[in-house]
C-alpha cells in the first residue's frame, strides 16, 4: 500500500477489464509462442485431409518399417502406413478429446457448482462430499475402469473424462458463488427482485468467465495427456484409428523401441509440444485474467 | 486438538461411504453375470442350474439395490429376513469382524470375491502387489520431495535469474510430456542402447535377492515417477518461498544483521515448507496415476500393473477392489496430512 504514495500518481486510461486482460496476455511472451504453436496445430488438425500426404489407414506393403525418407517424412509403420499422416490425424483425435471432454465437464461442473452454492444446506453438503469422493480416486484409474466397463472407443474416452473431470470446476464455481452471493451488486439485484437463475446467468457467470477459462485451458492439456495414456494402455481409441498414445504403445516391444524409433518419438514430441503450448497459453491467461495480479499492471 | 481430529474424521466418513458406492457401482454396471465374480469358479463349474439359482438367493443377488449394497458391504446378512438381515448367524451385528461374532461375507470382512480371469480370491491377487507399489511410490516420493524443495528454494532465491528460467522451463516441459514417453526415452537410452540398467521387472530372474540388483531395477521407474511429481512441489515451494521472502519478519531478520543463509533456512524455509505437507497429500492421486503408467512401462509388478490388467480383462471384482483400496488410501493420507498440518501450524485448528 505504501508504494503508491511514493511515486507520482498515474491516472490510467479507462480500460475495460477485457482490454486490460488482452494487453496483459500480449505481454506474456510464452503465451504468444504457445498461441502461435497451437494455432498451427489446430489448423493442421482441422485441415488434416489436405495437410496429410496420405490416408492414415492406407497400407502400402513396400513402406513396412521403412525409415524416414523424402517421400515419407517419418517413414512407415509396422503395417506399412505413412507415420507422418498418422501423426496429423492423431492430433485431430487428441484435440477432439481434449476440447470435447473439457467442454462437457466444465458445463457439468459449472451447473453443479452454481446449484450447490445457491442451494446451500444439505444439498450443498451432499454435492461437496460427492466431489471429495471423485477427487479421492485418481482420475486416470476411474477413467480406465469406465473405459473398460463401457468398452474402449473414441466416444467412451470423451465420456469418461467428461463425466469424471468435473469436481475441480464445481469447487471453483461454488467458491465463487459463495463469495459473490454476499457481494453488494448481487444483493442489489436481489433487492430489485431478481431470481436466483437470473442472478446466476447475468451477474455470476460473467464473473466466472476468467477462472473458468483458465481451468478449462489447463483442463484441455490434462485431457490430452489422459487420452494419450488411455490409448497407450490399449483402453482408449482403438486401431486402426490413429491416436498418438496408441502409436507410442508400439514401442512397448523392445525391437520397435530400439530399432524403429521414428514410430514413437515423433508422436511423443507432438503430444509434448501440444500440451506445452496449451500450458503456456494457460499461464498467460491466468496472469491476464486473475484479478489478484492487478499490481503487475 | 482432539476435537479438530474428530471433526476431520467425521468429514471423511461420508467420503469413505461414497468410495464404497463407487466400488459397488463398478460391480453393478460391469457386463457379465455378477455371480461369476463372487464365487470360486471351480465350485461354479460343477453346479446345476437349480443349485445356481439357490446360490443367487443365498448371495443376495436378488432384491432391491440398497439391500444388495448392504450385503455386498457385509453389513447385512445374505440369508437374513426382517431384522435378522442386520444380524449374523451368531446373533451379533453382521458388520462386526468375523472373530467378534459378525458375518463372514462382504468387503467389511475382507471378502472381495474372486477374479473372473485367474479364478483366485481377490485378496490373493492384490496383497503381493502392495509391497512393490509402496516401494516404488515411497522412493519416488522421497525423490520428488527432495528435488522439489531444493529446486523450489533455488529458483525462488534466484528469481528471474538464468537458473530460475532454466529450471522453470524444464519443469514445464516435464509436466507437458506424458510419463510414458519420458519412461520410454529413459528405457531407450539407459536400458536398450547403453545397456546400463535392466529394462523391466523388479529383480533378475533366477538370482537371489541382492540390494544392488533391486536398486538397479528401481532406478528408472523411481526416477521417472519422482521427477514427474517433483515439478508441482517445486512450483509450490517457489511461490511459497517468494511470498515468505517478501514478508516483514524476513526484512527484520536481515536488518538484525543475520547472514543470508541463516535467514533463508531458519526463518524462510521453515515457514515456506509448512504447506508442502498438504501439497504432498494432494499429490497422492497423481502419484498413483503415475505409478499405473510407470509400472506399465517398466513391467514393475505392483498395483498399477494389476489395475491395467484388470481393466483389460474386464475383471469387475478386481477393479472394484483396487478402486476401493486406492480411494481409501488417498482419503487416509489426506486425513493424516490435515492432522499433521494442524499439529505443525496451530493457526489452522482455531478456524
């Protein structure tokens, strides 16, 4: 507090919070790098049919175990499929799972959190104990069990992560509701006769935008890693659909691990790069949207 | 202090019940005949359909979900009617342990059913896996805490220095790379290419136990799991340390003329380390998840390997037992951490 008295008083231009966040985000260099990488990856995944030189499931027997070459940048796999094409389509799967699952659980978590915070009392207690329960079992274990019971597929992976990932979001939303419920602008709205649903939609959700964006961004990184782990264990996306984790699974065989490194190192790098980019963006968003970091201007 | 612990335990009870419900749901929704996971398969094979029907009734597989849950838990007697449902054959509450006059079926009595794949009781499957997993997770946790704290302090003291940037970047890269990719890279370098370390398992087959051999097998999995979990600890210690270093009492200590290192260790670190107790407890689910993957990569014969096998075999009783054990372990360690934190930091208790 004493710092402000020391320097000259600077009257800043009037800036909307979003403009301020935008400016701060642009100053976060890793976040910019992450955004650029992510945009390239997302565009490549969306236009995979145009970017990938070949059909990822097409088999060419002359390509079996072939090392990288000019025509096949990353060589061929054990069945004679083009590895580079499979990597591109694999990112598609990773991103679909990442965004799909996180979209699902942010929605569930937000609704449960709002409900829990507003209802209070026994309902709140029950929902919070449910949250504790789900949090006390590692998500990977739950997701593995879920995928095994339902049967492994792309949709069960999305459903597993989407239906089991909500507790973190629910806690944050509930916390925000509890602290904002007593805020003056909410009391004013209530005094004017606004109903809970209206308050939730018009007054609370805008305030939740920042924290939720940050949670969702880191969530996407986590979901991509979870999908990769599931597919690596053979419980995720099933072959012949290309998935980065599934491609790395082949390296479990010592011969592949040692002699055909182009089968597992590129998908590994691509996962790491994607997740790193998402994490960078998340760091930038956190710094930009977190009201507590105001002092950094 | 006493009331604090009691309050904390009471909060844990509904969660423990929640975990058992999760386990029960796994069994209930798993495909296949539930009777196959409850009875010795050898006995099952020799039964006539009429006997099977009788057995189903005895096991309490019919009836409403709540009664089935109660019987599965071992709080209700499978054979009982009316009030007798809560009492064992010896007339005492069924949920007592068998030697104290309680029942003998249900998970409260250690009866987790049978593996549909191997046909052996779940307890026989799970118990031999506990020690390897504890060995791996314990070693990794020590490594994670050691590396995490020391790197956290170093990066905080040298904030925005080269070392800080380097370590922070490396950590972020570690967090972003899947554990199994890191594991495979180590395996590729040290196991297959340089042939310095064994590529998997817990001991060399056909050789007697020797410590060097065990450490050799433990080195790579423990390193992967430890370093992967060091990252969050490091980030946490860095933040906590920075906060402490900017506080007034540190300034006072420096003003008193204390040497840098004394201020850092005696005043700073001690306070920054308090919350690490909580962070370590919160890390346990991640540690378990990491162990599942690491054990898979290095064929370490622990619970993680068993969990994946159970899922691949779609073995409901085995999955249920593992989820229950992991959930209970995490809950227990959270409780322990909260109590430890309450002892270490008296401010917590009076909230």
